[in-house]
C-alpha cells in the first residue's frame, strides 16, 4: 500500500523479551515506591519530611528525560526495542534510586 514507506529495522525477538523484562522491573519498582510512600503518609514507615513534595516534583523531570531520550533514539534510526529501552532507562534510574532510598526507612509502629 505504501511502496515508499521506510522499512523499520528488524530486531531479534530476544531484544523484545529484554525490554519486556525492563518494563516489568519498572512496574515492580514503581509499586514498591508507591507502597513505601503510602506507608510513610500513614505514619507506618519512616520517610523524609519532604517526601510528599518530592513525589510530585520528580515526575515531570523523569518523564521529560524519558521522552527526550526516546525521541533521540527515534531520530537516530534505532530499532523499536532500542527506542523503548531509551524511554525506560531514565524512569528505571529514578525508581531504582527511590526504592533504595525509601527501603532504608524503619517501621514506625507506635
């Protein structure tokens, strides 16, 4: 139908499995951060006093970096799996550091 439509570089199926694993890890880390922050808001987990403000302010930075990284990958002709990896990397960096930092708290029971 589109004889002049550029052909996207093909990828190895294992690359898509790797990207799927990155997405699953991002989801698990995100849910862990949400759990720690909800426990912190309810007073059951010790978190830094400015955690609620940080929860809001870090999102636009991470998503801007994610979109920028994905756009650069697209414009340089990367394969779809590499574009997804480029988009996931800044988000994983933030969720990984958040999990490490928040997990250092202690239960505040009573």
